[in-house]
C-alpha cells in the first residue's frame, strides 16, 4: 500500500508542479497586478474598469455567448439525430468533415468568414463588424461539439427504450420528450456548457470579425495590454472573466453530480439503420444539405479567394508567402512562422503527452475524493481562457528567471492548453480497461508493473496517440495565448495571419488567406488521422 | 493442500465471508455450491489473493499466504465471464502466463499448442478473442489458466454464462479434463448438477458460511439442515414426533428410516418418495400440478401443510388423493 501511495505521489507530483509553475503562478500574478499594483491593495484599476465601459463589455460577452449557444443547439440537434439513428453512404467522411471546423484555428475561422462576408466577400454584402458574423462563426465553430457530445450519446442510446415507451402508450413526440430527452440531458448539459464556455471566451473570431465596435472581455484584455499598456486594468478584466468561467464550471459540475444516471449503452452499430422510406431519406438529406453548406461554404470560399489575386487565378498569394513582408513596423517572415509553428507544436505535444499521461493515470486509477479533486484541478486550464494564460505568462514569468523573452514560453503555454485534451482522451480508455483483465494477468503471474505494461499500455496507446494528435492540432492553431507572448522571431502561423489581416492592401489580405488555407489543411489532416485511429469508445469486448 | 481457516471478509456493513473454513487436498476437486451473493466468489478471490481477509488465514501446505501477492501464488483462475485479453489473440492469451514465467517463444508455442489441444481448440491460435463463441471462449479461458500448470485451479462459475445444453456437455468434458490432469481445483457454482457432476467433495455455502461439506452423495442424501435441503430444492420439512419406528406429523403418519431416536425430530421427505396408493395413510387434496416431462410436480395440502410430490400421474387440482411414503426417501434433519 505504501509503495502504491509513493507511486501516486510521484505520478501526481510532476503534473502538479507543472500546473503550479505555469498556471497557478501566472494567475496569482494577474491577481497581484490587478488588485495590488505597487504592492498594496488599490481599488483604482477596479474603479477605472467600471467607468471604462466594463458593464457594457461584460453584458455583450454574456449575451453573445448565450445566443451563440442557443443557436448552435438549434442548428446542430437535427444533425445529431440523423447521425445517431441513420446509416447513409458517406457517413464516416461526413462526420469527419463536420468535426473539422471545431479544430480549425479560430483565426482561420475568422478569416474564412471574412472571405465570405468581409470586404469583397463572395455574398456581395458585408456583415463583418456585426453580431451576425460572430454568431454565424460561432455556430460554424461549435457545431461539432453538439454533434459529437449529444450525437455520441444518442448513437449509443438503446432504441428499445423508446420502443418500450411507445408500447406503453406514449406517442412519438411524448416518447421523445419523456424518454430520449431526459436520457440525453447529461450530454445536452455538457455540450451547452462547453459551447457557452468557448463562446464566452471567444477571442480570435471576435478580434477579426467584431471590427472596432464589438468587444468581449477577452478582446478588451488584449486591447488594454497591447495597445494601451494598461496592465492593472487588463488584470482586473481577466479576474472578472476567471470568476465568471469558474462559476459556469462549478454549476456544470454540480449538475453532473446530481444527474448522473447509470445508462445501459449499446454499441453504435446496433442503433443506427438505413432510412427505410422516402420520408426518412428526405429527413436525412434535408438535414445534411444545409449543414454541409454551412460547414463547407466558408472554407471553400477561403480556398477560392486564396487562389484569386489581382491578376486572376493563380498561386500569387502562396508565392508571396516566400518573401518576408513588412507589415507596419514589424517584419513578418511567413516561412519562419511555418517553421516556428511546426517546432512549437511538436514540443508542446511532447510536454502535453508526458504530463497528461501521468495525470491521467492518477485520475483513472485512484478513485475517490482525492482523484476527483485532482481531476477538477487539471481541467482548470481548459476552463481558463487562452488569453488569460497568455496574459498571465506575460505578467508573471520574469523572476526568478526571465522567461518572457524566451521562445520556450510558447510551447509551454500550448502544452498547458493542450494537456486537458490529452487527459480527456486517455482517461476513459484507461478506466474502461476492466479490473478483471488486470486481475487475470496477476493470477497468471504478472507483477503490477508488468500488468500495466501488458494490459493497460497496449489498450491506452491508441488513445494516447489520439490525444497527441489533438495536442498537436491545438498547438498549431493556438492564438489567444500566443498573441501575448510571441515576438517577431517567434511568430506562429495564426499570429502571422492576424498581422497580415491587420495591414492594408490586397496582397496582405491574400497572404492571410493563403496561410489560413495551409493551416487549415494541416490541421484537418491531423484530425483525419486521429479519427482514423481513434479507439472505439464502446469496445468490441 | 489448501486450507482456509475462519476466513472473514466484510464490505462495509455486509459480511461476505463469515468465519468460513474449508480445505482442498492435493488432486482433489472441491465444489463450492451456493446461491448468488452467498460469498462464494469472494472466497475464490480471497484465495487468489485479489481480496484481503479481514480475519482468518489461508494456508498452502501449511504456510500463510497473506503476504504473498496474487502473481506469486501460482494459482490459476478462470473468471465467470472469462476476462480474455481483447488485444491479444487466442495463442497469446494462452501463452501469457508462460511468458510471465520467462519461457522462450518456442517452448511457449509448444505448451500452448498442447494445452489448446487438450481443450479441443487446436489450430485456433491466431483467432481474435472477439470472434469466439461462448463455449470456445470458455475453453480458451480454461487453457489460459491451465497453461502455466498452476498448483491450484480456481474456477468461478466457468459455465455460468453458457446455455443449458452447452453447459451440460462441458460439465462432462471438464470432469474428464480435471481428472485426467490430476489437478487440484476449487470450483464455484450455483448449479447443483454441475457441483455433483464434477466434484469429489461439495461445500454448500450461504451467507458467507459453509453449511455442509461432504461428498455429493452425503450432501444429497443427508442434508445437514433445512437451508441446505431447501437450496437443493427439497422443501418437504416436517416437524415430527418419533415413536417406535413411526413418526406423527401434521400431514399424517410418516415411516422413518431405522436407527432414529424417539422424541421430537425434523424430517425431510423427498418429493420422489410419494406414490399414489388407495390404502396410503396420507390424505390430502391436490392444490396444483405442473407437468415436468418426467412426471407431474404436484402440490398437495394434507392436514394443513403443503407437501410437494413428484408423481407419474396426478389428479387435477381440487381432487382428493391418498399417498404412501417410501421410508428410503425420509431422512432426519439435524442442522438449521
């Protein structure tokens, strides 16, 4: 028992140290900067924040998130149903395609919508700078969250439960509202909380599509920091935003605790079936076609505009990426940005994987109160916005060793953002390795370490690979944190795209498009690979 | 030789094992027979080292096993749902224990082939575990446990999840296999046919206690008490007063086997001991009858008590009947 405990402490220690150094300390520094500027409590930044339009910005942040969440649910639920209950040709490919927007870097999403409804946009009218552009981009971005979370559970719900309700006299609609909907509620709650959280902390999309008028807390933190150099006020905003996010997370956690129902789930293959008649085929097509237009339209327009320069169709913009461009005072070298992104992503993946695997094994194998707390603790970076993390790095990491100017900060920030994804992918698989398999191995003569290597590792390896893929994709597209800590020599692709967009001229706009396409293709390819090798959630055993 | 001494395991307020004692001699097959949740699986897990005892000891050849972890006990365990490793094929599942012993690949393959042949699964080495039928999975699980040649083989309802015909066939095969190998085994089941068919001795367990340990014949013919009798499906327990070779009961006079002392007693009358006889001394009324193929299972009310009888022909419900009792089918009950 004591050796077991020692192993736990060692396994939990490194993730905790990592969180302490690169999460707790930066957050603590934000508190210090916002509330104790000059070493003493000082309400001045707070007062200035209240006077400086904070209530308006907070209100806008809140209602645009609520509206985005509602709209996403409305648009995505029919899709979730169709994917869960019907088999149709091309389902696999379509599901993978529907996931792509979610993993696209926010900067790319913003750029794609700009290509569609921005200056010279394909639709002929401009919506950038309005709430509609933001809502559309948020639905586009979060569609997959609802499809995966709700559709995922839906596809495993036993249809016989609904059939039982029908036989007990409930009509089609009543059996849906009395049986299916309550059973889906955990997934619905999870999906809405996630979408709300993502849109509440939305940064890249709003920075690009919100114009000068629409600002969320995140955007305001960035503006105060980089344009007005008002760190104490930015810190106050970051604090308010952290409190709000924590409140949402706590509410969600409480809800989950109260609501957990043991469900008898069935393998998805047994639930879905071919549409049987023209009405069902019509339902499938009528749901999938508009969805396809929504999800494929913006990226398609992005690609086409990246290929269409002043001199007609061609690769001009891509060729222009080969030459460093002067954007204002800053020199942006696109090729260097590509190299930086690849290197940072590789490093961030390694760190996130190593720390995440250790943390996951603690969560999966040590149940009880301590395990749950550890679990919640590790999810904190996920709940904290990337902007807060970037801002925290900026204000914190100067002493004892000055890391602010070091390139190491960027992959570390990315690893921090990506680690929860690794943990989330690996923990369920670790837990699904049945205790009896370990016991069987033990009775066959395998000592504990060997049991882990022979039984757990082979089953977990695939999940770990998928987690690594996620980490890689997250790092490639990370913008919120990087925007604060990237220097000219450490510019990443998303930051370069944003800088190009900020400069006048068709060439810079085109470069942004071209680079967005490259980033989109790389990310989509990564995700396609993950999807191919993703471990089956309800297994073959 | 395995000795379980006063083993006690508690889960919170629930006592799963309650000072249970049992021994298994070398080469002996002992069946632990009991209803579900009687503690029999906990007993098996405790012997395998997967469950710590709260009190009591488990000894192998006289030495205490409490400090020996499962992987050093050298016991094989066949799980109820087999617990085959889904990421390994049949051959690698069977070779697993041999690999843990550090055997080389050639030797492992030879041994796996041999033991798979013994369970009639030759040539299935490269099959994926997920593609096996229930009976095949059971054989592979058995082969996997047997391959490292365990000192003691523990079987946890290994046929429990299979359908009835397959179960009956495999019971016979398993008996031959265990006898042929001369392996020491402890076999947990809730099915008396399995227990009687396989074991040299049977331990009837309920509420974490061993109610009776004996040969199948002893247990069947002389159940130690009413609980054992009821678990064996024998429900005619009559309070009686014995006098001069005959007993008076509420249902009527019952003949007694020789050697029973005079005075108050509790008698077990087997359903098969009854026959219809117009001169019989038991008078009753048929309350219900159910056709069972080899006869009718009939409930008869006699003198205010219900008796269960198996009869080749039976009157309809509501009709009167006179019964005779074969003294061979009557035995005294001594325990609770």
